C-alpha cells in the first residue's frame, strides 16, 4: 500500500498536466531511442523522479529506524537507502552483482555515519560490500551479519578477510570494521578449521560471536597468513556469548576459548557430525568441555547440541540469574547420534543439568539404567519425542529423577500406565503434548485425570495439545469438558496439521464450541490459541465468544 501511494504521487509529479519541475529531470522520450530495448528502458520507474522532500515526509514518520530492501528495484533500493533516517539496514542483494563498480559507488553514498547494524545477504560474493563499508565512515556500526544465499563458501570467506581495495594493505578493509564490532554473525558453508582463531584475532571488541553452517561435509582448513595466534600476541577478548560449530579440532578450539575468552558467560557448541564408529569423538568433546569449564571462571551457561533445533537465545536468556554454578543444556535430538554423550553427562554433571531434548529411540538404553543415576535437582525442562511402549516405561523411571521439573513436552510418545502415574506427581507448570497416532481418549484422559482431580491445587498453567489427525482432534474436543475443572489453567493452545473435509467440519466445530461452553474455560483463560483450524470453525468460535457477556 505504501509503495502504491508513493508511486501515485510520483506519477502525478511526472504527468503531462503538471508543470515541469526544474529540480526533477524529465525522462527521455521513447521515440528518441533506437530499438525496442531502449524504448523499454525509457519507461523509467516513477520513483526515480520523486523529490527528496516528499520521500522524507513519507518515511520520516516510521517508528523503527529500520529499512529492509528485499527484491525491490535498484532505483527503489538506492533512493530509500539515501535517506538519512536509517540506523539498521537489512539488504538482500539477490538481484545485484556487488562486484559492479557503479553499484559499489552507489552503496558507498548510501552508507551513513549513523549506521549501527547491517545485515547482508547475496547470491554472489559480499567482499566488495564489506570493503565499501571499510571505505565509508561508520564509527557506530556494532553488529554485522554476512551470509550468502547458500552460505559463504570457504574461498569467498577467505577473500572477504583478505580483500584489497584500491591498493590498501592486506587486512585493512575488514580490520577497520572488525576492531569496532561487538556482534558478528557468519553463515559458512562447511566447518572451517582455524576460523575461530582468525576472528578472535581480528575482532578484539566482540561480545557475541555466532558461526552457523548451512551444509555438512568434510571440514575445510581455514588459515590466514600474517596473523599470530599465540596467547601473548594480543590482549584477551571481551567475548561473552559464543555459538560455535565444528566437528574437528575440538581440543584446539577449546584451548583458544580458554586462553582468549576470560569473560565468557554463555557457550553453545554445535556438533552435527557425531559418528558412532569413532569412540574418541565423544571423549574429546567431553574433555574439551571440562577444560573450558575449568578455564572460564565466569561461565554459567553451557549448551551442547548434538542435533537440530537449538535456539541460542535459550542460553543467553538465563544470563544474569543468581546462580553461580555452571548449568548444562543437552540436545540429543536425533536417534542416530551417540547416546553415550547423554550417559556421560548424566554421570558427571547431575547437579547442573537443566534441559534435555532427546529422542527415546536413540537413548532407550540409557534411560533403562535410570535407577543407577543420581537425582537431577536442577532439571527444569524436558523434551522427548518418539519411542516405543517400552521406551515410554523407561521415561517414567527417568522422570522420578527430576523432582523439580517445570516444563514437559511429549511429542508422539505413547501414553502408558507408568507415565500416567509419574507425570502428575511432578510440579509441571507447562505441558505440551503431541498426540501419537495410536492415542485414545482413555489413555490421554488417564494422563490428565489426576490434574483434573487436584482442581485448585494443580500447578498446571499452560497446556498445549497438537492433534496429528482428524481422529486425534476429536479426542481433544472430547477432553475439553474434563479439562474445564482445571481452574488454574491460564493458557490453552490447540493445533492441527491436517486438511479439513466437509464431513468433519461441522461435527468438529460443534463439538469444540459445545465443549468450550460446558467447561467454562472461556471465562478463565487469558490466552487461547487455535492453529490451522478451518475458517468456518473459527467463525463459530468467535460467534460463541461474542455472545457470552462474561467472555
């Protein structure tokens, strides 16, 4: 709508009925051009002839000092970036070749000294863009995110750090920016050997460093000439939050972190290359983490990902708590990763383990020996997925070790009798359940029934249920009248992931609205989320809520 509004204004200003403006150049007439291509080029974008004062009036009222240029014309991109408004710029160079000298000059004129945050995404190399930033004067730039569409290749990343710009000495273009950066995010193609030491050497003011990888494969060696990596070659860094991905040189990277990062508070080590055929991998990782724990006295949050789905914010969010001990986060999501790692952590750090995200299929043997482990007093969050009926029984034994568990997520876990006994006895405040294909009303109700009987003494506050099929959604609707007795429940989320049919539409909609009416939940809930429900059903729910004066 904003684009259409500005374009209409530009069309009015350039129309034949309006008197010509001396400050606005007139586009060439198509008849003066030779050939159809020149005629098409003559039809310039009206944005090109829009006065700066009108642009400033339109965009000067934006609440956030942010401009995002994604898949827009070069004229629009250039005109928007020239406005002295933006402090945070996200540019997607999907249709621009950064090696074009004319584009570099235009981008240089767009960069302002007030720029604080820049995110660049390109189909091509981004080294010239960073070099333009080095040429420009951006003393307040503190965060830089650089990535290519399919991640930065090793050659392009090396070219970025070594790029020569108009005869400047090697390293100068990136060094001018790197010395002031406090946050750096790099998306690389492979695990880069030696990249950590290069970045720590070039960016002494970094407080947060994230290195992600888009593809897996053999690690590539990344070494830069002329940089000293010895401990005494430069001052220790100010790095506080580090997310690192590597599958080789674990001990070497741990040595770098311990020597150069004395202020480290949160460390996330992402490992997607565990191989069960190499027993030394898990031993090296354990030794490296213990070495970092000893060498970094301020470290309070340590996350280890042996799978996917990690959110680095989970680690940083706990920063500033009153706890002084090191707290572990363990991710062993997929079943073919080494289950020995979970066994080692449970055996060596039972007093600091806070969060586990695991698959029952890969850790069934470890959970079977749950009675041999010590109690986990700091365990607050547990996410479990998949598994057989036997694995579900082993999970019930493991829950006995978590007396202070507050958040539990069961994704496609079969409900067995032992779980129905163990789960309600825990002080769980947030419970998420994805109904398995074999779930029934009886088994699911048996799991929630003790909470229903507890009534006002139930600690449950947030309930989320995900139905994976139409029959499971009917199960959820039949459970709602029973859940109406949960007077402490403040948030309810119901989700589906199937396509509705006309046969089930009216029956499901009627059953849901009747269940909400019978249970009286609408009068007590503070948050109700219904995801991927047919619009007719949503209309019925809205009509029901609107008709209730107490809703």
